[in-house]
């Protein structure tokens, strides 16, 4: 997916878009293996998107940890956020964020925001995409697009955790509309395609056949696990026994889903799954980014 896909929502989508209200920010990262060490060889930005210096908490020849910083802390009407990361051959990057991303209520004109993430992993490369959760405030309107393009035997593990509204503050998500698009490809061929509208006015939002009234959802994916069946059994044995999550594998993609009402539960589930999967996936124990502990 190219930048052109950040075009205004189509007519009838429920969003109003004014080109003069577009405040763009972008970040382009490139990681390369240099003498056995993954280096951040390119970090180009526009607007309020930055990265901290790379960290090597697992050792200089292990994963390069990078924190993606968005100082405003969230998206408001008219924002257009684009993040691109390219992992070259034999490089290994772990990307995360220092705090939850917030999707604020649309303005009185209903102007939408857009968020686009494009991740490319070359053959032999490894990417861990582990952002902290996203919180959608009541009335938020926008579109999220995530495209992960893998090549050859590239490996990728990541997650997306979304909380709708702030029920603890008696501020549920009862108006607004968020449309999510997810595309994961291998050598240009689709492995997993998904489109999901989150619209409180639609019967799907409350129906038991859809969202079912859940306020928190999460998806964890992993590509490159040699024995996915054994990994699934390990997850089923180790993770909490409740009906709010399930795990499967399709076309070589392991997918773990959560649908419930607790951000903390969803995050803990994903983090525990990551700790269980990483040794099977890349033969390395999970090393928790220190930013999660602050």
C-alpha cells in the first residue's frame, strides 16, 4: 500500500474530509545487518514523529529495539499519520511505543483522521511489531490501514490491541466510526486480508454474531513458526482458560484473537503469548522492552 491509499474516505463512508484540515506526520525507518549487527541506517521524519536511539538490551548481535514516539500522544480530526519500516536481509528489529495511542473525538464538522502503517521484511529478516494499545474516545472517526509485506522466509510477529471508549470513566464508545484494514502478504500474494468497520450504529456492533458489545479487541499474528500446531497447543495449555480468546493457524499465519472488556487482560494475554512463542519462533527468550515497565 502506497501513500496514495491515504486518500479521503469514499462518499457515503460517514466521514467528512477537508483537504485544508490535513496535518500530516510520517516516519520512515530502514534496518540493515552490518557485520552481524542490526543497524538503524535510515530514520527520516516529517512532523511530530520520532524515534529514540536504538537499544540492544539482548546483546549487540541480537534484536535492535526502537521506540516510536508521537509527542502529541494521539490523533485528532485532520491528522494523517504514516509509519513505514523496512527490514533488510538478516536484520532483526523490534518496534514498540512508549504509551497508548489515543484516537480523540472528531470535531464539530466530523473531520476524520487516518493512520497508515507499512512494514516490509526482506528474506531472512525478522520484525517484531509490538505497539502499546490504542484507545478510541467516544465520537472518534477515522481509518487505520496496516500492510505487512514479507519476502521469502521473512519472519514477523506483532499485535494490535484496541479499546473502544473509556467505560471505567462512564464514557463508552457510542458514536463515531473506525474502519480497520489489515493486509499481510508473502511475495506479493495475500496470506491474510481483513476489513472491519467499528460503528456503534450498526447491528454488528452489539450483535452476538459480531462485536457482541465487547469494548476491547486484540489480534496477535506470527509468521515463521516451524511447528504451528505445537505452538497452538502450548498456548492453550499456558494461557488463561476462558472463552474471550481463541487461536488458530491459516496459510502459515498463527492468529490469536481476544474479544472482551479489559485492556489489561488483552495486553497481558498478548504479552504472555509473545513470551511463549518467541523461543519457538526465533529460538530466543522474550526480552521485555524497558519502556513497558515505566
